[in-house]
């Protein structure tokens, strides 16, 4: 078991020499419970069972729970228990967020505590991290109370996998000596005769579906209000986009309601079919055993016959030996084959039942896009070599990101490169204003996407970079101001909305204070970079939510100044990376809508030249205000009334409702534990209850304090800004004086022909000193340093 993309199928294929399909794209590949080829290990026949993860991108969690439960309960009824459970986890994951924890929580609900002695947590993909970083992450995982810590304390083990056959089999070998145990869901479904919805895993799934429904309904109500506003303002483009969002939300609500209603019904239907198949298997096995016994008796009688020749007796003895040899496929393998068929039929039935009401509500043209998303007319986001230039022949036939590419060679003019071409930044010299302009570019993206690393690389800054599982950028920070293409550039680092140490409320507040303060003083962003790891195996809910908050902050009008940068290409093969890139830029819920509205998508190969070329796309853009800047400054909205603030509040409300439901269930379980005098369970539940109460208090506190603290920090920022303006005024005056002194010294050098060489060296040194002092950090550099201290 394990999350989608954690390498379950690859592990099984390696250990058993099977050929289960393995996914390399962004979508999940394991869509069913599947059985490996039976193989021999330490003289014993072994079968491995592959399962889809509960974060699957193509199948609902209702279907996944149904399939796993159907397989486990059917085999358990026939007297078979699991000798072990392997839970796969990628050590290469930069952060362990809510989806990973939720996946492992569902795994715990399926297994229960009694089976944990038979559980091995396997960390893999060690080749994609340094040993030091991997060991540090492993230590964090093993001690995290919300992840593997409790399971390890109750008897589970944690091992590493180095992607070799011998390692895979050494992981499996200790499991063969385990006493087979029933999982919690097997005991509930078979021994306790519970309905699947009443099992621990079923109840957890029911809670999640209920919370999801509430969230989607709140989102739908908001979209309908925005639709009405778009109709009143006759904004047809916004209306069309909102119609797509509305239909998508209605489809998701239909699917969630359908999932909630069909869990028990479809499990019972699948179970009935599975039981019939097993009975037919048992009958066939019994008939085969009877025929085999009869044939053995016939051969024995022939062997004992006095009239038989020696040749006949030898033939009959060989036949008898063949009959006595063990069958290649035991009962479990035969049942496995039958269940493969059953589960395939069940999955097909469930998928048809699920998708029909959804597609029924989609316009035919939209439905066609869902089915045929690989369109040939979409651009391919890749690089080409720069055009040859007669004055610079070594550029010819050279890769674009070649290390020797000169980025500011004066011999290369702007005429050598078409305007749409991603050519070398140095070719822009003819187009750049002779006066250095100050450029501000914000860098956004999910936690661990490489924002700070990108800024440090291109600016020479030393912003902290996270190497562990926890976030490192927890506030808005400015990089060191640097000169690029005759412009003064400052990059702004921002924390992701999936930060592991800072609440989303604090993150929104910090970003809003920074952006509104600079905008009030007449400065807009020249561009926004959104970082995305191409190495991510799946793009799940957290990534989509992060990008959705990014959209709310930016709005549509500023998308022409947005560049989506995919990085960490060295961690995937070119083919796999290109396939993921194509999926990202054609995904209606991810990057396609913003690319259609003018955003660009570029690759970053972690070199300085690559980073500079990405910035080249933004430095000549006309600065634009982001949506949240217009809302806070031009429209005078409270931060809670902005699009980003309303989105955050909706999420906090849904989280509070979910926690309230969980608290009610915990209190009921505590009452049952008290009645049963189960003090150990009561103590554990009390700890969970206290955590929930703290979380609920924090959520209410976050909702109450965002407006108040935004205003308080905005007041402090305004005071700091007045200091900045005073310092800049003084700096401008000093600059004028320095420029006058430079002019005086240069005039003296030109006119005084009799000056000695030593005097000229002194004058040149003075000019260089004055010019160096002229290169201040500029407005944004100073604002950044002031606001860094404020945060």
C-alpha cells in the first residue's frame, strides 16, 4: 500500500518479476487491486497485492475503499490472512503535507493497531536525494507524531529500499516468518458483520465526503454570486469562465453525493459476485481433486497388474509422479485470478455509474475536451538554440543553455533575434532605456518548490533554503538588489500557502501588507514567477489549492506578467518531464486557463544563464497591479473582502466544521471507553480531543484576527515607509552631490594634461568609489529591508 506514485507497482514488479503497469505521468496508473505473479522466496510461494492510493487522480476514494475491502474480506472469509503489509513512501518528497498524512491515516484505519507488528514502512527513491538529506528526512518521518512515529512505537518497522531485486526481497523475507494477522477492516466486515460504511475506514471516508460537500456548496454559492455580478457588468469573458467553474463544481457535488449513497450498495453487489466466483472456484478445485484421486487409483491398479510390461510400468510411474507434484497455483493464486476479474467488473460498473450523471451535465463541446485532451494545436514549451550571428560564430550549433553563452556581449545586437524568441538577455541592450529602471518581481509557489534557491542563484543573496520536511521561508523576504540588463532588479520571496510552520492567515496578511504598501507608494510589480517542481509525481489537491490562491491574489489582468517556471528537471528523464509538462499546460484546473490568458511557461535548469533568461521575459513588461493591490488600495476593501481573503475564510469555516464533527465523535468514543473502563484508549482520545480543541481555537482566532492584525501591521509599514521616503530623499540629494563631484573630477582629468600618473590613479579610484556609492538598493531594496524587520 501507499500513496499514488510511491512506487508500489515498481517494487512488486522488481521483487516478483511481474509486469504490472507503472505510471510515469501526472495521473495515477494503478486503478484496481491487482495480483503479482506467484514467485518463490526462501522456499515458499509468495503473492504480492498491489493497491491504488487514496489520493488517486482517476478513481474516487469510495471505489478504492470498495475494491480493497472486497478483496480483503473475500480472502479472509476463505481462511487466508496477510503475512505482512508494506507501506511505500518516497524519501524524495520535499514536504509531507496533508495528503500524505491523510493517506497514512486511512492506511491505519484499514490495518488497525493489532496488525502493526506485520507492517514494514519502506522508504524508496533514495537515489534522488543526497544521503545527508535523506537521513534527515527519515529521522523526521520516524519521530513525527502525525505520521510514522505512533505506528513505529506500536511495532511497525521502517526500512530503506535501493531499487534492487536483492533489496526488495530482503525487505519481504522477514515478513514470511510473521504470524498472519487479520486487518481491522477484515475483522469488522467478516467477524463483526459491520456494514462497510460503519467500519473505521468507512466512517473516516464518510466524514471527508461530508466536509467536501459543504466546501463545494459554499464555493458554488460564491461562484453564482460572481456570475450574477458578471452578467450585471456585461463581462462576457468572466461569465464564460465562471460557467465552466460552476459546471465543474456541480459535477463534483453530484459525484460526492453519489459516492456517499453508493458505498454500501456497491460493496454488497460486488461481494455477492465475488462470493459466487469463489464458490465456482472451490467447486472446480474440488472436482479437480476428485478427478486427480480417481486417476491416481487407476494408475496404481495398472502398475500392480502382473501383465504389465516394464516399459508400461515406467510410463505409468511417470504419470503418477506428475499427479503427485504440487500444483503451480495454490488456492490463493486461483482465487486471486478470479478476483482480478471480479474487481475489474466492479470497477468498470462503478466508474460507469459515477461518470454518467457527471457527463450528463457537461456541454458536448466541454465533454469532448475532457475525453480528448491531447490537442495537437497546443504549444510545446521547450527551448531552441539562439539564431546564428555573423559576428559571433561560436554561438552556432550551441545548446541554448550552453555554459559559455555570453549574456552581455556588446557585439550582439537586438536585430539578431526575432522578438518572440527566447534569446540571450544580452541582446536586449539596444532596447533598454539608458536610465537604469528599478524592477520588482515576486516569486511565488508551493512550499519546497525552489523559490529561495532561484532567488539566491540569480541575485547572489543568501536567503535560507529548506532541506528538511518543514518549510523554511516563513515570511516575505527581499533578495539582494542586483543589476541585470542595465536594470536594477529586486526579487521578493514569499511563503507557500501550504507552509508547515505558518498559518495561511499569517501568510496572506504578510503578502497583503507588502504588496499594498509598495503599491500605495506608486510601485507595481514588473512580473510574477510561479515555481512548480516538474519532479512531482502527482499534482494533488494541495498543489491545485496553492495555485488557486495564487490566481486569487493576481487576478486575470496581470497574467500577461506571469511566468510559470518548471524546475528540478534533473530529477526526471526528459521524456517523462516533457509528458508531465504537456499535462500541466493542458489541464483546465491547473495552468491552461492562465496560459490562455497570456501567462508563459518556461523551464529552469538550475543554472545562472537559465535564471537570467527567465527574468528577461519580465524586465521589459509594463508593470501591473495585482488584483489584491487594487482591492486593498484602489477599492478600499477590508482584507477579508478581497478574493483571496474570502477564499481563505471559506476554507477556515470548512475546517472548523470538520473539527467540530471530529470532536463530537471523539467525545462519544471517550464515553464508550469510560463505560468499558478502557483507560488507555480514553487517555489517547483525550490527547486527540485536546489537539482538536487547540486547532478549533486557532481557527477561530485566525478568522478574528486577520483584519485587526493586517491593519496593525499596515500602520507599522506606513510608518516605516515614511522613514524609507525620508532616507531616499536624503540619498537622492547625496547622489546629486556625488554626480557633481564625479563630473568635476572627470573634467579635471581631461583638462589637466600635466597631471602625474599617480594623480590620475587617485582620480580614477575616487570616481570608482563615488560610482559604487551611487549603486544603492533602490526603493524596493530599502522597503524590503524595512519590511523584513517588521515581519
